[in-house]
C-alpha cells in the first residue's frame, strides 16, 4: 500500500507518511523464530516505541536521552518508523500523566504537539495482525500492542527502541530485535 498522507490528515492523524507493512514476505515465519538482524541497517531505520515519545512529550528525566537520539537520527537523515497505534498510546500516556498529577491539563496541547512533531512514518498493521498475535503469545502477553512494534521491526529488518525494560528483556531473550534506551534517570 502506498502513502496515505492525505487520508491521515483528513482523519486527524499526524501528517506523516502512513504505509502498510502487512505484505512483507516471510513475516509470519520471522515472528516465530529467532531473528538475525542486520545491525547496520537497523540503526538506519529505528522503530520508535511510545515510551520514548511519551518521555519527550512529558519532558521527564528521560527526555534528554530521546532528544539526543532524535538529533542524531535527524542529522543523519534517518527515517523513523512506528506502528499507526503510536498516537493512541501517546494519548493514553498523557491521560495517565494528567490523572496522576504529573501533567497539568493546560499543558496537554503542547505535550501532544511535541510528540506529533517527531518525523515518523506510521505503518498500518494490516494482514500482519496474525504475526503480532503470535509474537504477543510468545511473549506471554494478553495484548498485542508491544507485539505490533516488534512485528514492524521484523518487517523492516530493524529494531524497536524503547525505555520499557520488561519488553527489552523478554523480547530480547526470545531473539526479537529490541534495543533498551538508557537514560540518566
């Protein structure tokens, strides 16, 4: 599927490219076995987990690490990727921050905008839903949110970049391409 830029704008999604990664040959096979990833390519097309975007939006102690990564990637003209579900996860993270008193309601707009300003290419799950379910079950999860990031990384022969230690540990132990981002926090 080609770019859906105009469609994304019409539906209030970020005006970044949206594509379908469902047609990737062999994705189902890759999702059930350890994956050998070309590390040179993986550093060129990172899959960005929502934990990085939420940290940046909230300007929490981890935001400096995200800013440094983004500066490096953008300066190197690196394409950044995420599943199309990322904006929903960011909205959920901001909602949780407001409910916990970590973000004032009048700061949600600027926080949201800073998250949506990241130049990401969003990918629809499409037919790769079956692979995401297989990955989620292999991780012993009851939801497929994290698995969608891993399925995309497999499709792009890339890695998921995350602050989520549990995801990095569990997925990494199963051979999935994931990189834990360390921060000073």
